C-alpha cells in the first residue's frame, strides 16, 4: 500500500522507502493529483485562519460546529474565512472576538502550520496559528460547543478532513 509523502507513523528507514515509492522517480502517475486543463474553470480558493488556543495545561480548544452549518457536529479549530483585503492575523483576531468573545494581539499569534484540502466546489487553504495568551474567557457565541482537548486525544473527535493533518503537528509540537 502506498503512503503519502512525509508519513510519520513508520520508522525512518521505512518512511524513506515509502516516500520514494509515493513521490520519487517511478511513482505511479495515475496517483498524481489532477492538473487543471487549459480552458477549465479555475478552482475557488478559500483562505481560512484558524487557531490552536493552548491553555496552561497544554490542552487545545476545539469547537463543535452547530446544527444548521455545513459539517454540523464535527469538531474544528476556532477561526474563519479571511475577507478580501484582510490579513490572516487580522481575520483571526476578528473571528476570535465574534465566535468566542476573546481578544488577542497579533504578536501572540505564532504561525504553526497549514492545511490544503480540496472540497467539492472549492479548495481550502487553512493557516493554523498557535496562541497561548488572550483576554477573556472563551465562550460559545454562535451556538457551538467548546471543549479543551489534549492533542494526543484529538483523534477521538470527528473533524473536517482539512483539520485532520493538523493533529499530528500539534501532538508533536506540544
């Protein structure tokens, strides 16, 4: 079975072999991502800023999407869409105030990683920031449920496909 590049659930010698098979010379071209053909409609790119709010115990805040929203019931990192002309950090500060009633500063947002995922009808690029300092107590302002979760336990929470690769980064980082 072929594994994607960079898979970290194997010993180093096995990862190198799997990476060569999946990404190197002689890789199966039928597994290559589709390329945009000339004349094809462009893909709509949606840019999202999200945050791993980290409490003093090393837990991360997850929010469960409320009923009535797409992917209702799934757990995600707080954040939202970056509006046209808005910077990712500014968008995240705005979203944290709107969704959770908390404030933070740009200097407290550390870029951590990103996720790129093709959904039906659009492509999502999610920037994940880490934040350990904010004002106020996070509270749900949009009908969502909040829960503080240890990164090693995040796999027990169903999440949107774009959020899943971020779990390993947080688990390894924290």
